[in-house]
């Protein structure tokens, strides 16, 4: 195997350093029932004890919109499907940015040296527009989805099989259809480009779709998103009281809250909530300000009386209990067995979030009940209860459930917990992660298309059945086996001229087949590696077709598409967030 482009291997290694291993949440700016001036009469104050006297009654939260980012980048590894066209201004900026990257700073100046100019002038590459949306309250290191699209008017035919070279993403605000302004860089992006695995019809619409792809979890936040509380009525004493309450409830060597003016309290996301900022801000809004002796104990009992009444705000009450802390456990524990399933669930949910092991049984009962409206929410809650070992058992039992969506939810919750029952290992240096999930239920193969590139195999010893024949629509991958043959013949044609893979013989064992196809090929003739470097997108297509044709007796399920995947990042036209400055 002799590559015609010697810089491609070095570039692949450099891109892998930034590649990853959900959809963002949307939330209104403050609870409508709590947007009340402290000067207002009692008639306009919230009626629920869960909302009165809380931080949410005196403030709203600024910085809750998704932040639209964009930039220009280079997709490499396209064979002859790329193009060299690029507007002069974009090219000049790309060259300037690329020369700041470590691999170019170290590059020599000889005729064979890898330079940005050589990259951009190669048909193997394409310059793309890169866009993404950073979730509200995201902290540095958080990942998000990015979309890449070939520039209009260029001859790039497809981004399939390409990798986005590391690029910076800046805040962007549209002014007109053809103009906008940018702000500072808040993120970077890199990684393999993922296209729709099933867009295989040779028509104009499919060809156009091949010029647009996604990098799964390819965006990495480099600067914490700003978020702050805004007082309805400016008051130094009030914002100081709010900041003091937050710093007391969430102690940390670095202050969580800082009153920067009579109107603002700057917030910092605690590490404990970095992967669930929405929940943290929900608790903040429901945190009580009064600290006089006996207030919280009295309020906890009031909430217990309210929750068993008529049409109570269950979620608000659970959050208010959580804000008070573990002192409320004796009060809520009495409600775990309440006859009203709503009461029992929300009481136990508050207890679970406060690390009460007694709450696990009640939440697990909802997770296992097909009739419970809280089933999937309960499964996620058990996954987040990482400090409670007992919460893993009900999730493990749900891996055998009759409903595939429940099994998948339990698997993802166990991943969230880092449970060792899911055996995970990378396939290829930067291809995807293979998860082996023990299950006595129907054999199932599940593939993700947000967050991380992961394939999960539910069941033991899944094997393919001959005869079988598979050919990818591109013609790059073929599998063939007849009755009586001991192996599967695999032919993988590289899209890169001069990079040919020898014909391989594969085992009928599904896991061994996936590992052979997805692993890296040998770099030298002495290497023991035998991988064929089949990309994630092609692997998904293969697994779906094998299940569909009956060669693999298993159900195949692909993660449902997100709104961003279907429609792309939003295009904000209103006042930009403060990070634009």
C-alpha cells in the first residue's frame, strides 16, 4: 500500500487529537410564574410554596440562548472528490490560521514539506463552511455537533470519507442575507465527516446532500459560556444576598457567584453539574433566600402538604426540596410509598438527587413500569445517580426488556455511570467505539449519530449466516460468502489512488468482523495489524443491510435524527449575546 500523498498520514494524526470520542436543550428565560417584582403585592406573587421566596422570584437568567458559531475549515482525505476553488479572502484567512497550528510550525521548508498551500491546492481537500451551536452554560471542554458544507460554486462532489482539519469557530451574527459580523473564538472543531449512510440514490438531491455533512461531537468549547442572574429590581443588598446564598449552598474553592453590580450576579458552573447545566440552573431558581432558623424545615413540610393536594407543580416542588438539601430526607421518605404515583415519583426523584439510597427502589419501579409516564426520565435519573451503587442493578435488568428503546436508554444510562457491565473499546485510532452489552433479550445492534461515534452490540456470540452478499452503493466495500464456506471474503477499495487493500477473509463472528473492518490498516509490512479502515458511516450502512437481509438475525436501530441534523444550526438575527464583544 503506497499512498500518493505522504502528508495525509501526518494530517490524520494531527486531526485525531481534536476528534471526539445531544441535542442541546432549549429553555425559557426564567419561570413565568416567578417573574415578579419584590415590590409587587402578595396577590401577584407565586401561589406555590415552591416558587415563593426563591432566587427565581427576584431574578431571571441571562445567557440561555444557544450561541451560533461558524468558521472556515479544510476537509482532507477526499481522493478526487475535492476541489481547489476558494474565495481569496477565505483562503488568505485559512492560510494565516493554519500556519499557527503546531504541525505547520514544525514543518520544514523542503520541496516535500507539508505546507498549508500544498493542502489547499490539492484535489484531495475541500474548503468548507463549519457551523455549530454551543449550548447555554457550556463549560470549556464540552462537546457539541458541527455541520460542514462545501462552499457554493466549488466543484467538490462529496465530503464522504473526509476529515475536518482543526479549525477555530467564532461567534457569528447575520446582518443581511449576505453579510454578518464575527466575534471572538469560543470553540474549535475537527474530526471525521459523517454523511447520511442511506442517501445512496444516484439523483441530484443525493449528490447535493453529499456536499453537506456533520462531525459527530466534533466541536470543543474553549471558553466557558457567560451566564448571570439579572435582578428584576436593582439592589446591591439583594444581589449580595443571592450570591451569598449560592456560595453557601454550593461551596467551592472558587466562588460560584459574584455580585458584579446592583443588577447582576455572575455565575460559574460547578464541576458536578458540568454535564447537566440545565438542571443546575433549575435548582438555582428554586433556591430559597431566607435563612432564618426553622424556615426551611417549615417550608419542606408545606411542600409535603402541597404535593398531595390538587394540581400541584410537581417538578417545582422536587427542585425546591433538592435546593434545601439532605435535611428534607425524613420528610420526603414518607412519600416514597404514596398511593399517587406522581407524588411517589417526584418525592423519590428529589431523594435520589440528594443521594438517598432508599429512593432508588421507587425510581426503579417507575423505570421498569411500561405504564409509567416517567419511565425514560427515571432511567436517565438512575444513570445520573453515580454515587449510589444500588442504582445500577435496575438499569442492568432493563437491558433484557422487551422494548428496544428501553434497552437503549438503560445502556446509555449505564454508560453515563461508567458501569463496567458495558465492555467498551476503540476500533481504529479514531474511528468509533464498540460497546459489548450483555443481554438475554432480542439481539440488537445500535449506532449513535450524536455525541460520540459508538456501535453497541446487545447479546452474546452474534454470528452472520451464509449465504450472504453485500455491496456498498459506492462500490468500495463488498462482502461475499456461500453455503459451506468457512469465512467471508471482504474486498475494500480505498477512495485514494494507490492505497489498495488486499482481499481479506473474515470470521462469521460479528464482533470480530466489526473489528477487522474498522481497525487501522498496517503502516508497514512488518505490522501485525490487519484492519481495513472502513469508516463509521459505511459500517452503519453494512450493519443495517446485514440485519435487513437476514444474514444477521438481529434488530438494527440507528439513533433518531436531531433537529440540528434535519434543519441545520439556527440562524439568530436578534441582539447578539455578550460573548460577541
